[in-house]
């Protein structure tokens, strides 16, 4: 076990005991990536912020159920993804937000120089084009390509069959490819 893993395990133990400073340290360590994960799904910064906050509260409340079979970050990300998808579906039913009209740019605080020229412009174009895909394509592709979930996990998250998941992702990739082809040439 690495020193970093030991440190997070120590922090999590303190969190279980209700140590507020340990909770704050865990929060500070993960909040940016969890916010960006939610933002890529709900496409609204205020909603993503709320979902991220709720997810941390939920995680700290349910920390006793964390078995350590996956990293804490992966466990927390699953909570954020599930909450984001749940919220997104609820908003779709209410039709309160015209998500197709919202433009956003996801920025990860990863220390990379923002002036990457062509590569960064292409990445931005891919993200913008992904946002134009139909919702189930966009969500499935985000979970697969950006969040790194496999077909089985995505089928569970989206509550669809494994075969349907593979089909949706395949069609989403093809749709994205077609939309990007004129841009890339």
C-alpha cells in the first residue's frame, strides 16, 4: 500500500469518527474532480455544485459501508455519477432546464498549461460536439470515455441491458465521429 493510500485510509478513519478537519481535507482533495464529473453530466455549474455537495454528505454519512474494494475516489465518483444521473433525469421529467442551450467548458485543475494550441482546441471541440449528442449517447459516452467506466458498470448506472449499453456506446461513437468529421478536415 502506498503512502498516499495509507494517508487517505487514516483520513477516512478519522472521518468515521466525526473529525471535521479530516472531512475537510478529504473534501479538498476530491471536490474539483467530483464537481467536473457532475458538470459533464448535468451541464449546469450550480446544479453540479449542489450535487457534489450532496454526494460528499452522502459519502460521509455512508462511510461505514465503504469496504475498500475500490479506491475511495472511485467509490465517491460512483456516488457523484449516480446522483448526477438521477438529478438529470428528474430535471428532464420536469423540463425545467433546456440543457441543449447551455454551453460550458470543463476545466480540470491538473496543472497542465492551458495554452496547448491545437490539441486543446480539438479537445474543446470534441466536448462541445459531445454535448450536441442525444442525451443517452452523451451520458453513455461521458461515462465510458471520460469517467472510465466499463460496459457492465455503465449498464448498471443507466439501468439498461449490457447489450443495449454496447449498442448505445457504439452508436454514440459513430454519431460523434460523423459530427466531428467536417470539423477535423
